[in-house]
C-alpha cells in the first residue's frame, strides 16, 4: 500500500474517529460488493467499528459512507481485479 493510499484511508477514518493510536482495517472488495471492518485503539482501549456505532462514537450512516468511499477508492487502483475478490489490509498509526 502506497503512502497516498494510506493517506486516503486515514482521512476517511479520521472523519469517524478524529483521535486514535492505531487503526487496523481489513477490506474485501469486488466489482459489485464490499466489506470494510476496522479496529481502533485509542487511550489503550481497542474497539471494533460496529461496537463504536453501538456506543454512539459515530453513526452507521457515516460508517457506511466512509466504507463506500474506501471501497470505491480501492476499485480505482491500477492493480484492482474487477473479475475477482480483492483483499486489503491497512494499519495506521497516528503520529
């Protein structure tokens, strides 16, 4: 994953979680579907994205928008295989 690709993902996550120590994101993207899931560690506490929705940290609508933006970004990458399933793993550390 290039620095610009990581930067795009980081911008989407920061829209949901402005402050974090680390983010571990996994995405599975095909031409017609996608799944995005991530864990955030902040202040020594690790939470899954769906837990964060349940806790009211961000809304499901905002999560869906960020996930869709990330999936569409991956679909635009030169090595995206439109005929298969593409798996991406991103680890972000806030500086």
